[in-house]
C-alpha cells in the first residue's frame, strides 16, 4: 500500500515538472481567439431538470420574501439579461446578513443547467446562503480572450447581479463569491482580479489559469483562489495549452506568487473514498500566504464536476466521486471575507 501511494505521488510530481517546463515555453502576450473548449464544450447537454414549483418572475421591485427559485429578467447595460436566484428556507431563519455565491456555467451551458448538476442548492439549503446562476450571452462568457464576445460587458453584468440581489435580500457584501465550470471558471478568475473589492474568493473547476488574464491580474491585490483540475481533461489539459493556458502546476505557482505565499506545500494524497471511480485526489496548497490558494488535482479526472456527473454528447472523461466539488468549494469560501482580507 505504501509503495502504491509513493508511486502515485511520484507520477504526479513528474507531471508537475513536465508541466512547468512546458509552461515556461509559452508566450503570455498571445491572446487565443478560440481554444478546444470553445468548440467541444458547446455540445455539452447538462441535465436541466427544474424545481419550478417555487419559481417566480422577479423584477427590480420584487423582494425575495419566500423560499424557492426566482427567475430574474432585467435590462442590464442595454441588454436583457437573466439569472436564477435560489433562496433557501434557512435564509429566513438567519439573524445576520448572508453570503451570496455566483455560479457560472461553461460554454454552451446555462444557469439552469449549472443549478441542476453543481450541487450548490443542497448546500445553500443547509447553510442558508443565497446562490445566483446567471446566463451568459450566446452561452459563453466574455473572459477577456478577445473573441466575438469582447463587446459584452459581463463584468458589469455580474456586478449588477450582486447589487440587484442585495436590494432584494439581506446580503453580506463582505462575503460574495464566484465559482465556475470551464469557461465559467475562467470568468471567475477574471472577477477575482478586476473586482477585488466585490469578491472575497473565487474557484475554478476544469480550467487552468488563462494567460490572457495576466495583464488584468498582475497588479490586482491577493485573492483567495481554489483550483480543481483533472489530469486527463480532454478540453482544458492539465498540462496547459501553449500560449493560451498555464498548466495546473503553473496556475498554482502563479497564484502562490500572486498571493505572496512563502512556499507551496507538499502534495497530499486524499483517502480514496470511491475506489471504483478510477480517480484519486491529490491536494497541494500555499503556505503562509497573504490569501490562501489550493489546487485539487484529480488524478485521471476529466473535464468534469467532481461528485456530480455532467451529461454530455461526447466523452468528458472520468468524474471523481471521492469528493463533492460544491462542498469543498463552499468549505473554502466560507472562511473568506473582504473584511478579514483588509485587516
């Protein structure tokens, strides 16, 4: 058993070394117009079963005064935008302002699809925070890659959601977070850099750090970041894409330096809770950081959301059942706040 564990960690360490060399050859100045995820992920057909019983059409004048899902359609920056807000019953028991979490779908997805498979509603129901699931224009976010969506102000739109939800509910504006899948993860990175006084922490699942965000992020203040990435991701490779995306190892290193970590800690092997899923979880985090950063490497994992399989018309790779992505993201988020960050 000990030999098996040592072999597993050794293989990942070898991947880390190769990834670091590959990333050093990449040119940060290059801005890709399209990558593999832009085409392949557009065919993802996530489960979209809805809990429509409690859904209501909400306008700027409507408050969230009963539990359930609210479908919001509002004019934002000359466009009609829409998003779903999940308000748990426990929110009405809370005596203090509650956190707000924005969950961003991948390219080709929707807020409703993200709500259906991410697992955040169940955690919201237990913890009492509010979740918003926005829709992108043409199902993809303007994450600053310089493509045909570059004229869409998604940063302004997502900032508007914070303000709009805060008008309808008792939100703790020191505890607003963003988590995203694939291109939604890339957009979450961007939000942490360009709206550092709005978001206390961000998380990305199935996306390493895009090089086209370096200019926006290099002078931004430290920000709490969680990265969850499969080593066998067929869309956004764990080893990165030259001139487009850092490897997972380089993504951790970038945020470690950005967050002024003294060192990156050792790779820790997690307990294999689901031996039949074909994956293993390895965790590495920064130590003595201004703001925390952690990488969950899913050995043999694909372009997937751990704990919750995504339905697709092509093979996304293995889904880890050793942990629940939504649960570990929330555990990471709930310890972060802008108030503590400023102290």
